[in-house]
């Protein structure tokens, strides 16, 4: 593989942008880890290459929201098995339930997606039998606007400002690895090759 560090940075940005916009992208779903060592797979909804910010959607009542309030340090893992590229990211998270970003995210979501936030009990609540948590009428349906309106109270966005990218390309002839640390206030990023 003949790539420069600038190529690696471009590859990261391209893969994350594709992950945010294409359901078929391997990086559409990422593993997000909070400081309490809990992991979960989440759908990447947006990647801003200028600010290196990731956006995910979440229920405001989840344990991860509490964990982030206590310690905003997070890690994110994206992996493209076919492309043999792994991107590990470290950053700082915040949850916004109100405001323009959350409002815009809610407005662009489909009603089918919005219904996920109709759960009557908080995610991770113990229940006596298997359940989706949704009201029975909402299971498998694409509800109307007025039916999903109450779900807005539980909807939030998880925003992660990435402080460091660790890129790994797996190859039989020898792996390649690089670390990209975005520059602050428009400064050039720090780019370094690493031993895989």
C-alpha cells in the first residue's frame, strides 16, 4: 500500500462521511464506548470533517447519558471488513436534548425511527418478559406525526468531538497504521506513522 499521511487523513474523512450517509457503508454502525467501560453499537448519523464531530441519536433516559454526564471521555470504533480498515477514535461527548442540533435531527428522522423513542420505560429497565418497550400499537408500524410527537421528550443527540484518530490497514504483506490528531483552531493536524 502506497499512501501518504495526508492520504490516510483523507481516507478517514471519506469513510466516515460515507458511513454517515449510506446504510450500506461498513462504517454506518460504530461501536461507542463510554468511560464506564460499557460498549454499544450505534448508527452514525453525521460526520463533520471540519470540526471532526460525530453525531448519533439516543434516548435521553439511557445509562450512557448518565455515564457521559459523569465523564465525557469516549472511544469509537469503526471497521470495514471488506476494505480491511479499522478506525479507532477518542474524543469528548456531550448529549443535547434541546436546541437547534437536536431539533434538526428530530425533524430529519423518519416517523418509523422516531417511534423507537416511544418506549414507556427507560432503556435498560428490568422487565418480566421480552419486550420492545414500545406500546403495542407502535410495533412494526410507521406511525403518523401526531402519534410520534410524544417521543420527542425522550430523543437526544450524542455529539462526539474527536481528538484523535488511529487508522489501521490490515494486509498480508504487512499492516500499516497511523495516528492523526486534528489541529486546534485551524492548525495543521499532527500526523504520525505507527508500528501496527
